[in-house]
């Protein structure tokens, strides 16, 4: 018995090590393919705010056009920034690529569990080659770690129904990055407690053609309290964080709504029917949508037990996305990554799901014909999708080069706080300079909304830099600003001109 347990532990350790190595190799390959990797505006703010926390200061949430604060991201910044801004940024980029690669692994596992390994491999390949996904992944958006946590929870539940606490722990961590996970946790608790309507329990099921039968509903008072505590943990931490830092427990919600209005983001339940399908279409493209349609229809018809959980998860993702849009949160493409990832699994089923049918089954022929149509569609669209993705990477490489030249001016002390605050032409450089100057974002002022009488002013060296480094085309403030009176030239580089007044 002891020998058997030892062998099982060895196999598990070997499997875990193999998975970790595969994810690491995948991250390196993705970095090489993309040719670019830097930290986006939102995540830079999380690092800058985390740096403030590590220095014992209150994060400056009130800066104009600052993003929504995310407690888990700031905790990561609090840990990384003491090692220095360069190390923090490098580590964040590496974590971004690891999260992207791990999302591919999670999608593969879902496809393998629900259908077969070939379907999982196709699904992962489709997801990782979407231009929108790569674009956000190479910029270390927190939406990829969030997606990884939710997909991992779905993998656990797929392997063992009613997995319970491990799923809720993953969703609680995800809920410290995006509040949609709170809704997923709530629905999952209803399912665990047998409080869902009967027809929904039948659809989702406790038994499956794959995975193991899970545990019964929590019954003892201790079990129920543990489930409810896990459910409440993420929203309570987020609300308490907002209250502690701003004095307003709902700061994140009201600030996000206000910023969405200021930047003229698409929001509201009236826009859901048009914009959510559009956002998913922007991510996946026509061939993947066709494959998801083929896989979804055929899997739900001929492999219903296998496809039921995936279908339920996909519908839930869209419904929760719509619900949050209805309370004034923006309908951004990256918020549709979860629904898109699940559709990628069904696209994998559209190409390879027929392998799950018995040999000699006549339905295989029809399914293979649908798979062939999907493969042809991918072949037809591949050149244009490659050109679009390549163009995105080139544009991002240009932005990365502009940022590197700005950071170099901090490193050689051309940009400093010796004479006062730093002025910048728009909001985009604020968190980057705050991070590398090791100061509050409030000390880096966009002259679109403020002014400086002394200090350093950073101005674009060319029209191209000015256009390429604009935060948002919907920015309501003037796109160009003037050099403050009395400031004199103090150097610069190919992208930036420096002016000072002491």
C-alpha cells in the first residue's frame, strides 16, 4: 500500500513538473514569436500603487483617468517593486507571458477532458494565435491572470464535479482581479448547496461522461460557513481596501463608471445585443466562430454529456458580462476573453470532436465534413489574420521603444524631481514615470488637466511620438499642450524633449 502511494505521489510530482516546464517553454516561445513585451498602463498603475504601499504611503487612486484598482495586482506590485522598477517590470512581463501560456494549457485541458486531446490542442492553438489575445498578453494585462484562475477553476470542476473549496479559492483570487468572478462564485455556491432550479441541475449534472463524481452538498454548519466565507472573501477584501484607502467602500465601482463615461466607453444593457457578439467576433474571427458553431451544435447533439458543462459555462460567462455592462461598466473586448476561450474549446471540438465517437459510427462522416469546412476557412483567413497580428506587434514594438527611451531619461537623471513635479503631455506616461521615479503618480502631472510652475516637462520629440503615445482616442481633454512658460531646453533623445525650470 505504501509503495502504491509513493508511486502515485511520484507520478503526480512528475506530471506537475512536466506541466510547469511546458508552460515555461510555451511562455518563451510566445515571447519569441511576439518579439515584444512590456507593461500596459493599467498594470503600471498597479505596480506604482504597490510601490507606494511598500513605502508605507497611501496609493494615489484619485489621479485623473487612473484605472480601476485591483487588490491582487497591487499586492504583486508591493512584493516586486522593492527589488527595483526594472526588476519589477521584467518580472511582470515574464508573469504575463507565463499567464498567457498557462491559459493555453488550461484550454487544452478543458478540451481534453470534455472531448479529446486533439480537440484540446486545436483549441489552445486557436486561442494563443488570436491577435487580440496576443496583444493583451504581451502587455501583461491582468485579464490574462484572471482568465487563468477562472479557467483553472473550470478545469478542477470538470475533473471532479462539486470539487468545492479548491474551485472557490481560485474564484476568490480571480475576484481580486475582476469582480465578475464574484458572480461565478455565487452561482457555484448555489450549485453546491443544491439551491439551483431543478432543470439547471439536470443540465449541468453531478455525474459526467468524463471526470469523477463529486461530493454531496455541504451539510454541516462548518462546511456551509466555509463555503460562504470563501464566497464573501473577495468582495469583502476589495470593499475594505477601497474603504481603507479612499474612505469610500464602493470607490472602484463608482470610479470605473465615471471613467467609462469620461472616455465615452460603450456601456449599458441596450448595447449588449450588438456589442458583446461584436467583441467576441473581434477576438475570434470568422473561422473560429464557424468552428465553434459546428462544434457546439454537433457536440450538444451527439456528445451532450460531455458538452453540457462547457455550454453552461459559456452561457454564464456571457450573461455575467452582460450584467456587469448593464451597471455602467465598459463592454471591452478583453472582458470577453472567458467566453471566447470556451468557444475556442468548442471550435476544437468542431475540428476533432468526431474522434470521441465510436469507430464505424455514421455520424463521424457528417462531423468530419463540418471539420473540413472549418479547416478550409482557417486556411483562407490565415494570411489576413497573420498580417493583422503582425501589424499589431509592430505597433506595440513602436510603443515599447518610446517607453524605453523615456525610461532611459530617468535612468540618467535627466528626468528627476529635484526642481518639482514632472509634467507630461497626456496621461499615458504618468504611471511609468511614477514607478521609475519611485514617487506618487500625483507628482507626475498631465498638463491636459493641470499645470506646473517649476520642475521638469517632458514633450514628444515628433508628431509620430505624440500620435503613437496617446492613451485613448476618446480622451476628452486637448490632445496637444504647450511647453510651460519659463521652461528651458535640458536635453532629450529621439522620442522626448526635456524642459526644466528650477
